[in-house]
């Protein structure tokens, strides 16, 4: 047995590795609901927790902590808000807005004329001149107010689209700072709120920032088993690629054998394309059709960045599905976003969004596979329903 293999086996059998494994198998509400990176959901959660009248029992405690905590944030541009204004706003009447002129969150204190805007970015990039545009909106909408824009991200990164010539100060905040503030005040919430906040904190620490306990365990593993740690890190992309490939082999097998496909199993044709990719690690495509379908009509199951599924026809064969498309109400066919020469064949006209099963295809799970196959069945049945 090689020294490298022995080192990896010792790591796998170690007490530290056993402990850290429990973090990946623990119940994760946000993972289960597939909303770990949904900015809209996170903004809604923050708006509710910041609202003192919401039924969480926190009253003003989280709002006060958030407002006063601005003094401890990194100031990226502008003149900082006076501490006196922040203090005088504590426990004051407040208005919380969502998506006001596209700004994720706005906290307005009418009595003290303080307005704090929050731009929430999890992993998405900024739009062109986005932060600068929001600074201008605040100046126009709230003249004679004390203003600030908080740029919230997992690691507190700096925005790239702010306007340093404008008076609105821009602060950087991490989700780790949100987690710390919530940890300090969660005991004041009611029982339902305390459980949810604990889940939210665990989600932030596990998915966005890493908790101190996890970091310490990783350090212990690294310190004791550095060679094995290095071997596993070097093999990480190999493991991700193999996971995707084996998952798609399972998908292909289930399309041929699951009872849900029994009525059409004799007709199914599958074309497989697999490519290693520096961008995606691996790009995997299964193009599925029935022998009785018109030429060029297929359903694509794919993993590039996304894991997704959609029914389509190429430009060459659009005329062959013209009558089908008319019956489904999708004629003339809409081009598939980001896919050259592919056009949707479906009554669902929102597939640019709804074709996605998982935004990170490399993290494909059994639940994702089941969802993917369910969507495939729906598309096959819909097409067959208009061919009868």
C-alpha cells in the first residue's frame, strides 16, 4: 500500500474527520428547500427580522443591533454616518421596504431622517453601475436625509460599481456579521423564531462563511494529516467530475428502467455527450427523444453550470414541429437563452428560469436527480398528448 493511500485512510478513520462529517449530514432547512443562494429569499428573511412589528418576538433588538453595528463596518467610500444619528434612531418608528426602485432593502427612520439601504449579493455579480445608480436614487428620493448604503455579501467583499463622487457612504458587510448579531439577540425571540434563526445562522456559517468550530476542526485535520489533506484537495475536481458522471449514468439507467417510463421505454433514444471542461469541470448532456417524434424534437438533460432540463428543436427542424408548437401555444418558438440554435417546444413559456433544477450542477444530489426525471416525464407526456 502506498504512503499516500495510507495517509488518506488514517485521515478517513480519524476522530476529527468523523466530527466534521456530522456537519454535512445535519438537517439543513435551506439546503432542503433549495434556497441556499436565493438572494430574494434572504432579503425577505432580513426584512422580516428587521421589522420590529413582525411576529418573531425580537421587537427592536435585531434592528437596533444592525443599525448601531454600522459604525463597525468597513467604510468603502464617503463620510461615515454620525454615531449620534444612529443612537438617536434606536427604538424609533421605522419603515422597512423591499425592492423600492429595485433596491433590495431600505430602512427608513422618519423621525430622525435616517435612511439605510441594503444591497444583498450572495454569489451574483453586480449589474453595470448598479451601486452608483442606487446611490443616486437615494439622493433623489430622500433629500435632506442622512443616507447610507450597506453592501452585504458572504465575505464582505467590496462593490465595484459605486460612485465615489457621490455623498452617500457605502459600507461593506459580511453575512458573518449578520450571524453574530442574530446570535446575540435570538434568545429574545419566540420559540418558532429562535428555531428558525438558529437554522439561518447555521446556514450562514455552513454555506457562506464557515463557523469557528468547523474552521478549528479543519485546522486540526490539516495539522495532523497535512499530506492526506493535500491528496484530497488535489483529487477534489476528480471527485466532482466522477460524481457528476456516475449521477448521469444513474439517470440514463433510470430512464431505461423506471416504471414511470415503462409506457415509452421501447421508443426511447438517448444521445450522450461528455466533455471535460476548465469552466465546468465536466459538461454532460443527454438528448432524449422518442422514435415516434418528428425529426429534431428532443428533451435535453444537462449539467454545465446548471443542472437542467428542457424540450427543444433545432432551427433546421423547426418546420417539423410547427403543428405541435401551435397546439402547445409556443409558436413561433422562443430561442433557448444561452443555447445557440435551440428553440423551446413547450406550453411553459418561462423555461429560461424553470428549466433549472440546481444552480450548481457539480453538487448534484439524489433529490436533484428525482426532480430532473420528474421534469423529463412531464415534457414527454406533454409532447405525446398533442401527438395523439
